[in-house]
C-alpha cells in the first residue's frame, strides 16, 4: 500500500474505534475506505495485518490508458465479468464527481471573505474553508466563527413516546440547524465521521444549491 496517499481515521469522541480493523481513507475526493485487518472474523478469511479495499472503489490501470474492455456477456467467467463491471462503476463514479466539481462556481479551496446568503437574502456565513465533494454531492465547509449563528436556529429533538416511556431522538451524525427565513436552509453541524465523505467533527456544512453570492448568483450551476 502507498501509505503516503492514505490517512488513518481517528477514534471517535468517546475514544472508540472499530474492533476488527483500522479504518484508513484515501487522500482525495473519492475518500475510499481501506481496511487494515486487526482481528479474524467468522464471515470471511481476512488475514490479520493485511489491507482490504472493495473492488468497486478501485480503478485499474487499464482504465487510465483507454476505454474499458468489452462489457461482460454470458461466456465471460464470473471473476472477469465482476472485474469489468467494477471498472465501469468506477468510471461512472469518476465522471459524476468531475461533473459536480465543474458545476460548483466558487473556489473549491475556500474564500475567507466571501459573503454567502440564502435565496431570500439572509446572511448565512462570511467566508468558507473549502468544498467537500462526498458521496452525497458537494457541500461547503465552514468554521464556527464563519457562520452567522444569529441567523440560525437549532432544530429541537423529536420526542418519541411509547408505552410507559418517552425519549428525545436526534440525528446520529449531525446537529440540524435551519436559517431564520422562509428559505429554511438546512445547515449541518457535524457530530460524527461518515464513510461517504470527509466531513470533520465540529465543522459546519451547507449545500451550494442553497447558497448565493452578493451578486445573487447561486454557488452551483443547475445540472
């Protein structure tokens, strides 16, 4: 493994980590999950100390030098067919990621002075750190000091009631905020890491489709 191109995912806020493996991620927008096996498991013959990656997240060299081989058909052995299908899925992922990056019209590496508003003109933030291109689309990343918190409100927990009990239910991975205007823009304050994107604990995230510059233009072009 090229360890310089990977990062170890830190333990969560409680100091816990995965029991059976160490979780690494690739240092790019694909954010590919890489497992380093720590213990044996019953469901597969994973070897302790070895690294494992899903084939759907890997792009073999053949795709960099030209088109993928012919699509698998009935006579193609299962292993080869599975390999080619994995290549095609990777290509589709890459093309989607590239298209999303091209649609975002603000600097991808952030702008400390840019003022961002809702479609109704309410100030959401002054400055942002970067654009995160994760598995669920692009999001602008903010520090707490960049957010205009007076223009936001925390969405309260839902009270779940049952026979003889009641408890508050919140989102597992983030705190949900909304803007104080009719746009009702969703703002995330990240609580825990996720597998599909490099969201950081304690940072704020907003979809670029909900943010507008001082010129009134949306920060992302329509698909």
